[in-house]
């Protein structure tokens, strides 16, 4: 048997997980109390946290290479001594 995951799960696995989390969080918030309140906060917060993580601006490798590295004292290496 083939041990590699199918192309379908490679593409849609995490979006399906996020959709299930969101759906269970919304339904639980509507019909449940106490433990349901906690689950709805977690289930609705995880997708928001993931979106925030992936939308945070990142420095590209080219921009990081152009920035002078700091030495042990914290001063840029091109600074006069």
C-alpha cells in the first residue's frame, strides 16, 4: 500500500480541520453552557490565531542578508569602534 498521503489531503487537510473547528465552535456557542463556552472560545480562537500568524509580515531572506549583523555588544558590525 502507498504510505504517501493523497494530493487531496495535502491540499485540503488543514482547511477542513479549521472548518470543523469553526463549525463546532459556533454550534457549541449556540447550544451549550459552561464547558461549551470554553470550547467555543478555543475552537473559534485557533483559526483566528492561525490567520494572525500567517498574516504577520515576515522579512525575506534577501532583506535579512542586506542588514548588517550585530556583534556580541549589539552594535552593528559596520559601526566605528
